[in-house]
C-alpha cells in the first residue's frame, strides 16, 4: 500500500482472494486427514449443496473475550446433504513423484445421474457409457474383478471410494450428478478394500461420516461476483 495521510482498515476479506471465477464447479479436497490405523474404517469427506442462510443466537465460550458468557447473533449457512451413492473405488501406490492410481473398479450398475457426468450432451449420445464395464461383474468376468481387488490389497497404500451425489433430491434444475473421490482412513489396506466393496451401489448418509457438533473443514465454490467489495 502506498503512503496515505490517515490510517484505515483494509476493505474486503483476504480469505476470498483471488477474486475471480472458480476453475471448477465442485470443490476439490487438496489434502485428506492423516490416516490412523488404530481407528475403524471410515469416510473422510462428503458433498452437499448450499440451501440458503439464516442466523442463530449462541453463547460465546471464549475466556478473555469481551463476549465471553454473552449471547451473540451470527450468520450461518445451511447445506443440504442427500445421501451419496458409492459407485467405485481407486487404489493408489506410492511413487517418488507422489501417488499413482494402480486400479480403478466401477460398480455393476450406475444411475443415469452418474453416467450423465461422462457426456457433454446426454440426449444426443448413444448413452452406452459403462455398458462393457458392467459385464465384468458377470460370471465370466468376475475373476478379473477379484484379481483387481487382490492386487489393491497387495500393492496399494491408499484406497479411495468414488461416490456421486443424488442431485435429483435437491430442488435445482441440473440432472448431472457430481462425482468425487473420498479417502478411506482407519484399519489395514485389506480392511479398507473390503469396506469399499461392501458399500458399492449403496447409499452413504451424512451421519455415517460426520457426528453432531464435530468441527469440519468446508470447501466452497463461489459464483464469482467480479471486483465487488475489493
């Protein structure tokens, strides 16, 4: 900042820099929580949609603050989180240049909401995505599925679940679901692979991921409002 005659607080929050349109519509998890083998297998992330905002009145418990033991009114965001559907898993191995995907296994049945994600124009396409991949789950191809799961248990260091949102349960016009990878923490690699295999094509409710009054990190994507407030 150049010299000025009077001091003044800066304008706008630095937390929202750089103020430009987001590159992606879905938030990307840059780093998952550290894995603890002693804990049981559990999911570490979830996807939701902003429903709106409201306000709450809460009592501040912060010794040393002027507002300690006082009630304050704060703005809060309400996030709608319909159950996600598990549709696959990815196994990663460690290399000198970071993680590399070794095997990706998709579920036998994928909903149209999920398959729309792999097309630019769903209506004009033949809608044949994953028709051959689903045949691996038949009696002839089942051996290759079991072989891939065995390789994941033997070589992989990190297991992530592929899940998609149920966007049809949210009152917005979009029909194309959002896909994301969710890292599995806790237990051995074999436990993680079995954990994922049991949950393929099943619903994943939010209360199985986060508990009441738990502190979590939120990754949001802004609509982009130009240079307003800078």
